[in-house]
C-alpha cells in the first residue's frame, strides 16, 4: 500500500520536510516513488503538487495524519483535520 508522508531534509536545527509517496513498509529515508511537495515549518511555507497529491489519494494511497492536517490547513484538499495520536512516554525502571 502506498502512503504520503514526510521525510526530513535540511540541517540539524533547520529542518525542512519533503512530502513523498512511498510503500508503507519502506524506511522513512528509503526509496520513494514520487516527490509531491516540500514544507518549511520555520517559515510556514510550502510547495505542493496538488494535482499529483489528489491523483494518488484518488487511486488509494493513504495519507499520514500530520500530512493530512497540513494539506487541509493549506487548502490543498478538503476535509476535517484528524486527531494525531501521541504515545505516552514510559517511565524508566530503577
């Protein structure tokens, strides 16, 4: 199954994210089928290939929750934002 998600590019404290289409089980920085956009969280600016994104979603590609919320807020796609699941940190045993 294909999924649209973020991969990190850029320097250590100057992160920029690339939106990629990958196989769901592949590594985050592994092979990707297509690059469909970029997002700079420091400047709150991004470039998106809206037609390609809509085509992949129409053909059955999944979208990660973070990418979905970004695309909805940037008005690339329509819909409601999803609730992001954050796992609680486990306490260390002494």
